[in-house]
């Protein structure tokens, strides 16, 4: 069982949380800017009500085994505020953002060897703060290296 934090729970972060819950055996921590009472994700396989802890301040966060950042690329500084507490035990950071240069954007906050760039293909949309609709299967591509294999 892994303790996994997701920083940024919009459309992609929501679908990622639902997939992790469906995989089973993970403790999820969802890090958001605004309070959430819950998260429901309508997947191609049906509705998933994500069971997770929700926090709105980095001071409420705890160390985890993996951090997944799914904010917009221009929100790196805000996302980085969470990393000190979440990565106390050296947790790697998987960056699920649009564009390229994921490592370069996070290098000021996390050791380069702990940053995993992830390319995402998933048609999805957020309907409300606590509701996401996933239209098709999510595809994630990671580098074929030790960190990428650990993530998979």
C-alpha cells in the first residue's frame, strides 16, 4: 500500500485519484486550494466516489510515498509549497502537466533525480469542484527508467 498525494485535483487529478482508488490498496491525500466535501468521477466504467483525505493547506499535509502534481504549468510555485512537507521522506514527484520541461520547472524544489515527467492523454472535464467526467481511457507515458518503472 502506498501513501499518495495529489496536488491539484482538477480534471486530470480527479481521474488519477479515481484510477488509484480502483487499483486498490492506496491511501490518498488530495491537496486542494479550496475545501472539497468529496470527489465523484464518472468514468467509462461507472461512477467512482473517491475515498481520500482532503487538505487545503501545506501545513496539514503529511509525508507520502509518491506525490503526483496535476496543476497547470503556470501553477508550479503554488504546487511547490506542498512539496516540502509531502516529500519529507524523499518521495518522488510525478508531474502530470501540459507541455514539456517538467523537470526544469520543478528542479528548484525537488532533486532532479526525484522528478518524473508524465505525458497524459485523457479526455476529461471538471463539471464542478467535486465532480469530474472522464470520457475515455487515460493513457500515461513515462520514461523507461527506474523511477518510471516504480511509478507504473
